[in-house]
């Protein structure tokens, strides 16, 4: 079966099948998690993020652009952990590349993947190679867009696998632990599931729940400048700029990054 054009219905099925695939692999992916913090939750965080995107497009029968945008928004609001935030930005870039697109041919989707790569690298202040962004970039670069979408995905998965296998050579902490990058492994699992749906292999299996625990109540009186942190936690927040205070068309996000880096630097030096 050859797929010449990708529509919203197929893309919706691809997202869900990507989540099914990831839910099956999440324990293995959790066990690979040694970077940037070895907290063993990459699979759970990516799955919660992707499920939020899937929930956002339920019963959505609009154009491909509309569905991709809805999925992206859902993932942004549902993003968990560092890997989840990056995953949400990958699909935000994909949505940006599919803007105004009703159905996508191979070249259009390939260009959208290039947009996803650019957005993923922008999401990380200091990009580290040997991680999920490397697997995405090298996968997209190695995919062949000269034929149908099925061939594109086959070559995309092959290139992503090669890149994933090479991540320990780029990141010493992975090599020392004898593992590949967990985020890259999660991304590959998602795209394998998407490829299954593209080829008509759609499972009716339920997406396995995550094992993430509720956020504990913080007792501030038990934490001061002399405390020692035994566990590290990821913190995310959404920042919305207001047109009444900021010129959004000319705003440079590096202003925020530079300020935060300066504050962090002053805090360390003091």
C-alpha cells in the first residue's frame, strides 16, 4: 500500500499508534534514562506528553494543519519533564511546517520535519549532541523524500536507528553506562508506531497508563541554604507575553535566556 498524501484522519491514527508503541516500550526507555538526570522517567514523561496531544485531537475532522496544531497545543500544555518539553517542541515545529496544509505529500512532510528539527534545537538553550535532537536531525537528514510517504518513513526509521546506536559515541555518560539515549529511543518508538498506522497496522489496544506519582506537597520549613538535595526534579512553566507590554513581532527570546543565565551565574558566584 502506497500513501501519496497524508490527511488529518491518517495523521490522527499515526499519533495514537505512536502512543501505543511508546506505552509498550516505556519501561525499557525509563531504564535507559541516565542523562541529563538519571531519574528513570523518560518513557513516562514522553508518553504523558504524547497522550495529551492525542486527547486534544479526538474527533477532530479538520484539515491536516488544524489537527497538527491542536496536537501541538495539547502536547505543550501536557508536557512533562525535559524529554516531554522537547517532544512537544518537535511536534510544534511539525505543525509550523504543516501550516495551511490540507493534505501533505512526501516533500511537504519532509520540509515539516526540517521545521521540527529547527524547533527542537531552539527548545534547548545549549543543545547537546547524542540526545533526542540528534536522532531527530540525523533521521530527517537521512530520510528519502523522492518517493511515497511509506518509503520516506522506512528510510527515516533506518536513519534514526543508526543515529540512536551512535549516541554513546557522542555522549560519554551514555557510553559509561552502556546505554543509548533514552529520549532518542522514545522518539524512535513513537515514529515506529506512526509508521505502523501509515501502513494500515492500527491496533485497538489501550495505551498503558504511566507510573508517574503525584507531585508531593513541599514543606518549605524543611529546606534552607544548608540542605543537600538527594533527588533532582524537572520544573516547567509557561510564559505568555502580553501585546500590551511587549512587541511580539520583534521580541527576541534570547533576552530572557541571557537574563536567566546571568542570574544563575551570579547565584553560583555568590
